[in-house]
């Protein structure tokens, strides 16, 4: 039997802040990091939920994260906002710069939010879904550490290099997708390792370039891109648009900069924001309706829209809280210097 612990969203947020505070992070910096982690757990994105606190705490303990970071926002051009994250977490820099970027999108129709010198640990959808809820379309890209082999290769070169997109919908959740250009997220492989489970074939190679289903070997070797050469090309695009275009590190440079510490990747991030109202003017309503016709045609074939499961998970979490393995919960509590558990934590048992 595997023991689990269920927390309310408020308790999950409190646990995040306790871990981050004991690791030396506080104020707005800690709050925005906690918000992103709770959002991931709320939507049952387990590889980007409370589990991520372990990596955040390690990164803070390493001394690489600037606990006193003060993001510097620069109005670079009519459609470009740059934020120097000051070697803090990307979520803080995003929170400081997104308001000006949205103003520019409303004025120009399109805007770019560029984040430099940031430590990025989170999924991308928490950054763009709120923009779609305000009526914008958005696209986000970021590299990571060199963990992924190019198509036909056997050695790590690319990051997991996620791409996320969001589209506004008037009477429904935004259309959102967020996926790594690797065949799976690295966090998913780590969760399999922690659970003692094998990974699916076709996701990774061992150190000798041979296919493996052993998550430990996969983490030491190289992950694969999704879709072979197609994922490899998209991953290269992410490296270029969120690296050299931004005067920031590509994944192999981020890995070298890490120096073997195993800290959250440090690099840049690009977020493109589109205001359909500026693009379309009086034709806005007609074309948003045409987009809905497309979505209806997809679900009309009993196909699933991206994020549909995530929205369903969100509703469950809002009603009943979030559930994590007891060993993970104990590990997180230990990071709070053994602080007492919340009084109403609910423990359950489920079949292994």
C-alpha cells in the first residue's frame, strides 16, 4: 500500500511558503514561486507541482539563486519589454514585467516579454493561461539544460525546450497547450525513478547511446525528442529564439554554467503576446466565433482538446484538495526544519 496525504490548496500554499522561507526566500519572490507550484499541483501536473519544491530548495541552498533579486524592467522598444531577473526565479521577473508587456500588446497588437538571467523551474502554461483569460493569445518558449539528444544523435545537446500556446475563449476555458520538445518531461522521468517504475520505451538512451527504460539510466544518459527530426527541429528553434535572439544562454551553455551542481537551469525566456482586438478590430467577434467552430469540430469527433484533463483536475482539486505521496510530503516537511504538520492534513492509503 502507498500512503498519501491530502492538502487543501491553502495548506499546499502554506507548505510552499514554509519550504521557501526556510530556504531563505521571502516576500514577493517567494509568493510568485509558490503560486506557480500550487497551480501545477492543483491541475495534477505532478512533475511541476509540490515535487518542484525539492529542486527550488536545492537551488537556493547552492547559493546560485539570488535571494535578494530585484528584477529590472526595461522598456526596450514599442513592442519589447526586457526584464533582467538578477539571477532570481523566472516567475518573479515575469510578474514584474508582464503588466507593461500587456500595455504594449494593447497598443501595438503584439508584444514580446524577454526575460534574461533567470532560473526557470516551472511549466509555461501558468504564465500564458492568465493572458488568454484576459483576451490575449500568447506563445512562450524557453530552453533548459542540455539533457536531450538531437534526432540521430546519442549525446545530450538540447534542453527539454518547452513550447506553450494559449488562445482566448469567451465562454470556456482558454485553449492551451504546453509540451516539451523532448519525448517526455524530465520531471516525469525523475518521478518514475522515485517511484521505482520503468519508463516507456522510446523516451531515452543510456550513457552508451542504447535505448533504455530504466529512469536512472535515462537521467544519466540522454532523453529523446518527440517525433524524431520534427521535435529536433522545433527544439533547435527554441534554442535560437530564447537564446541568441535574447542574448542569453542556450541549453549546453546553461549546463556548463551549472558546473555540476544540479541546480535549476539558468537562461532566458521569450513570451509573445497578441491582442486579437487590435489585429481584427470590428471583425473580432466574427473570428473568435470561427475559432469556436474549429474547437467544436474537434470535440465533435470525440477528440480531446489540450488541457481538458487539466481543467477537470482543477475542479477536483478545488473541491477536494490535492493528494501527494506520504514520502514526498515527509520530505517537504523536513525542508521546513521539521515544522509541525497542519492539523487537518488527511492521510489515506491506496494500492501500490
